[in-house]
C-alpha cells in the first residue's frame, strides 16, 4: 500500500434497480499502487457495486470518496473529472474509430497533453502502438480489452475500475491482460477489479473483499483468502 489514505473509500453503500437493494451497506477501500478485488458467487452484487461506485446507478445510502472528496451520486461523466475511470465488460470502445481516435476520445476531458498521454500509453501498451491506425472493430478480443484499458487511463485517473476485463478471452490473452493490469498498478493507480476467474484474481490482488448476497462477508490479502479453506470451498472452487 502506497498511501495512508485510500484513493477510493466506499462506506455503507446500498443500491439497486428500483426494487429491493442488490447491495446493502457495503464498505470497501482501494489504495494507489495496489490491485483490490471484489469476488463472490454469481448474484453477489459485484457488478452492481461497481456501477454504483462509477455513477451508472445512484446509491440510496452510503458514501463514495475519491482522494478524500465525496463524490456520492455523481453521474459517470462527472466522476471521470474527479479521477474515476470505469471500463465496462462490453461496449468499452468505439468500434468504427481507430485505436488512436479511441484514445483521443478517452482524453476528451483533458485540458492539454492528449498527444503526449497517448504516446505514454503506447509505451505501456506496445501492441496498440504497432496498430494505431487500425479500426477497433478489426481487433481481437484481447486487443480490444487493452484498448479499453488504455482509453480509461487517458485522464490519468487515480482510480481505475475494471468489470471482468478478461472475460471471454483465450488463456493467452487473459495472461497478457493481467500483465498490463500489473503494469498499470505500478504507475500508482488504484485498480479495483471483478473477474469470473476468482482464483487468478486473488493471486494478483493485494487486498480482496468477498461479497455474498449483496453484503460484505470476508476481506483480506488476496493470497491469504486463496489459502482460506472457507473461501476456497464456498467461493473459489478446488482445482480438479
């Protein structure tokens, strides 16, 4: 952990879609320079939690702070300016635009330095640099995911939220995506992630929260949770 104060602090968050709450009184924190994972069984409310944090749905209770500033209930477009980048699982790039044009769009809220930031990200994502004039709809699934990650980073966010970044990808690309996420973490970004592959996610996470039926159940270092019999039996599953 690189800072005493978390980059992202969520306290008692409750949210849903108009009926009974899907998540209730959930509290998490994410630090800069670390990967924080949200894991749990299907239907635990993981995606709903991310959407409530990222301003896609409005929480009915609780608070969200970014770098100590209360951003609870702000819509997604305003949260970007507050330092929160959210990368959804689908519809995360503009398919008809080139890689470079997608990055230009990702930097729309920057006052200056768009070109310089693109060149920085091309160093972090060399696969994209080599194909910068290709349209996004010609990229493989793994390349699209890398482009979505890079787009999210265009605004130098202290907090990057990832919704199942490796879902549906071949094992080779899943490994590459995790390599890039580790590289992003090393740039002092707080990475908050949910993934289908709980075991792999816990291996990478400095800290993880187990969500069950929309509520906090367990938390701790990712590897420690992976070594926990209850977590493995109930939420991870054993290797056959």
